[in-house]
């Protein structure tokens, strides 16, 4: 069969491309921001990237900022392009002016044991002078530079901690190969330990190795090395831990204890096949623990479990003197992608932890962290506070907010915001996220924070932590968008019957409304800059972003309301927010909405399928077209093919006592019927408006055949005027390759402009 296709006019496609280019051309994405210079606040370094519109690859730049001694602004040095060979960069945070870099160097021989990639080198500098340049162990395929599997860490002038991914063992291609198996490969696979001299054979080459999710398919075997400058050697932490300890475990974020040669490790519990009630199959929502090693340089180490009693514990972060360690965790099992965590503090003298109950601010709704991020990047110790205060970022009522917390009392002592915080309703003042902290003398601690809203691109400021009246110093501002009409769009809060949404209205409005539905479903639409929303606004569309029940940032009760009610509660909430948005637009502009389009990915695509195919004609009649991005439209087929089948059960059946779990057994008739009832596929026969489906061919989270079958079902029912399917080869759930992502942006904008007859205006 064939799908009918829309064909935008050259005028529309060129206009869409011009809008996307205008937003991309002057945008910048912050990679990292750090205070430097002996632990003080005298200078900062920013790494950021800008898109290369010709090559579709981001280009990295470095900006050095020197703070004036009189506190009145900064000296900005010219932005310097970062050598593409630079893979990771870290500064010492222990009062030394040292820095460590991981670079890719030219191949110096014809040795192909590195898989054809350029070798990686560790370089250590002090005061700009190179102290060390050493090639990393050849089994390191790549290094981590932030995220849940760690970052490069420089400890004083003595050690460098390197998180990496091990190279797959080099197996013989045939049984008749005369090439010997290396001892290193044996150790990595568990062969050759304890005197076992069994050779690797071709049979082992294709053995399944569990990973950590569709988006992170390259993560198979994380490794941790520590380089000792004094001994000029690399210490293999995985090897020191031993095969028996590492069996069915994977190392996550690891860091120095800051006391002697101690080390804290995050360990994920994997196993050959995760069991029911043990989190999601290939995601970070799985059991994890924190262990402590007293001396990482010892030939034999004895890791000590310090998070006993917690289902999950991640992100150990010692205080500057090592006396206390904070981390985040959860006592109970959970199955959502993003969840509410708790803050814990460990006393290093007795290795006993306690929970910090946080109170004292009406905006505090809980510690909501994205598990694909690392908590350490969002929670830092406040310098010069006697190890009594931390500063953290959490999701709160539709935005990212940054708080200072007294960990002895749990009381929030300050909400961080650059300058005078505007008095505005929840969700309208934009987001403020922590990047780094620096400690000067006395009480001069400062935070680097990133602020943004749906209409303002990210900017970075240095803010005093202790003094709310202190001047805010802006250190990086991306040029503002030249909005059509001369002024930025207006942001307002939409109040529905059971939830809220964010409505953004451009100055020059074409009387069209796009409902952009977030996925997850346990995620949220934040008042923070999103390129695809900016494209729509610049084209004249108003955009509403519902935060339906089940979204994060609005408290535990709100979060836990959805499981067991997917396909009804969330669908009703989104439709209700759209109705209220139409009413608000009429009230505020005096103009009626001429058409509503709906756009969502993953669970957002699931919601689009329900709205476009609703059995209630008054509901589906409200929407003129739908765009579904890797949509989770069919829970029954997805349950059998996705890498996280447990998710389907949680959303369909809930987590109450007696609710069924995914247990790798054949589905019962009751379970099959319920999965069908929840899914959008049975409603495909009702779809009578144009739909566009975007699919990543390599999507493992929501395999593309589910979306393709839905599009085919819509096409054959005879009611839908057009069904358009776009397939992106070698792309996963996010479709995030720059070339493909730019294509989807122009495509979506062209599609909406065509459906709303832009060329006739």
C-alpha cells in the first residue's frame, strides 16, 4: 500500500527553512560552566556549542571570564574554538591551578588493536605548563564527560579519575584463527580469572550484554581508571574490584572521597535478565547502591556498602573537606522514567547516612531529578558553610528552580534568582538551573546559574549565594531572537479543571494554536527554551503545553495519579487544557482560534493518537491535524517488543497492591484486553483529519513498527484525507542526529503551515 503525501509549496518550505535557520544560527548550547582559579571566584570557563548549518555538526567554543576585583562586571576574552580532538576537560577543585584533558591524538603506528580509532591521551597542566602526556590504556574506547556514568575529575596535583567505556574484546573471527587471545580481553569477559586459561572463541562474540537504555546503546561496560602522577601509572578500578564483585554489576558515577585515597562508587545492579519488581529493563530506574573503598591504590580492595536499605542511591558528592557526603536516593521501588527522590547526607566518620526532609518554601514540591542526568550536576555544596548548606536545582510547578538548603534542619534558606525576581504566577518567571559554585573568602560564595524561559534563550549569570542584594554579574548571554512583530511572545498560565498548562502567544498571531504534548509520561513541559517551540512562535502559531496529571514537578500525589489510568485521565486533561487555552486566547486577544493542531512524541504521540481518534466526535473534531513522533500508540505490541516492557504494565495497570507486573510470561486474556483498551490503535478507524508520523528506524524504546502499523490502520479506514510517514534510518527514539533533527524541524513547520493554508495568506 502507499501513503498519501503532502507536498509543501516552495514558498512554504523556504519560509520554514528560513525560520529554523534564524533560530539556529545565533543559538548556543552550554556544555559546561566552571569556576576556576584556586577554588575562588576570580574566573570562570564556559564550554558551549553552536550548530554548523553546513555540516550539521555542533562546533565547540571556550569562553574565559575574569571577574573584576571591584565586583563590577567581568573581563571577557574572545571565544576560542575548541580543538575537536578534546574529549574531556576538568579543573582541580582543591586549591590548585591544575587541569586535566583527554584528547584524541594521531595514530602513531599501524597497530589496529584500537579498532581503527585514534588513541586517547591524558594531558595534565599546571599554570599552562604541561606536566604529563600519557596514552590511555588501549581498552578504553571512549571517555565520559558528564552524565550518569561520570566525568573527568582532577584531585589536587596527585590523581586524575577517568570514566570510560571499554572496548569490546577482540575475538577471533573463526575457530581456525591462529591469532592468540589477549589476557586483557579474558579479564574483561570473566575468562582467564583465577587461573582459568580458556581462550575466547567466536561463540562468545555475539553474546548479549545488557545496556542502559535505547538512548545509550553504546554503554555496555563502563570502566574507571585513576592515573597517579607520582607513580606514573593507571589504576584499573574494575580490575581491583574483581570479577566476583563486578558480576551482575555496572559502575556508574565515581568520585574521590577527599580524605586520603578513598573512593565512592555508584554501582548499578544489572543481572542477565532483570526480574519483575526490579525497575525498568534497560533504564536507570533500577536498583543501585553506593560503595566506599578506603584505599583505591591498594592491590586488594574491599568495597563497603554504605547505602543499605535504599532501593536506589546515586551521585555521591563529598564536602570540600570530605567530612560529609551527600547523595540522592529512594527507599521504594519505582517504575517511572523520572521520579521524586530524597536527599541524604552521610557522615564519613561513621559511614551512617540520614535523610534530609526539605521544607520551608511554598514552591518546593519535591526533589524531582531526571535519571539520565547525574544528580551531582544539580546539587553542590555551598563553600564556606561549614558543610551545612547545599544548593540544588529541582523541577517545581512547571519550571526549574534553584534553592539553598540547610541540611541540618532541612529548611530552605533562599531561592536563587539573578537580580530581582519578578513577581509572576507559577511557571511564568522562567527557569533557573545550577551549573557550578565557587568559594571566595568569607561569605563571598557565588553560583553560576543558567536562566531561560520559553521565549528567552539560556543566559548565564554569577549570583551571590549568601547575599540576595548583591549585584548579579552576567557572564554569557545569547543574542535575543528578533521576534516577528518586534517584541517577544507573551507567556501565561492556563488553569484547567485538574491541571495547568503554559500558553505562549506571539505578537503577530495567525489565530492558530498548536498543543505540544510532552512524553514520559512522567516528565513535564518546563518554561525553558525549546527550539521547536520557538520555530512555531516565529511562524505565528500560539503554543500550549499541558502538564497533565502524571507530570513531574507538581508533587507526589499529582505524579502518582496517572498509572493505571493512561489513555483516559491524561487524554482528558490535555483536551481540557486546549479548551481553556482557546478561551484564554479569545479573552486576551479578542480573536477566536481558527484551528488547533496537536503534536507530541513518545507518550505525547500516544496522546495525539487518542485525541485524533477519539470516540467523542466533539473531541476529535477540535483538532485539524496531528503530528506523532515515535508514538507509543499500541501498548500491546510495544509490551512485546520494547526494551522497557515494565512501563506498559505500570501505565495500564498501575502499581497498587494486586496489580500485575511484567514477568516475562505469556499475557493473560485480561492483560491483552486491557492493553488494547488503553492503546490508541483501536481508535485509528475514527481518525478523519490529516496526520504526520515521524519514526526512528532504530528506535528500541518505542519500536517503529507500532507507529507504522497505526499509520497503516488510519490509512485503510477511508476517513483520513492524508497520512504521511517519514522514516529516519539509524535513528533512535530521539531522532537526534543534527541533520535528521533539522530535517524534522523544517518538516513539522512546513506541514503545519500547509495544513493551515499559510500559502493563501
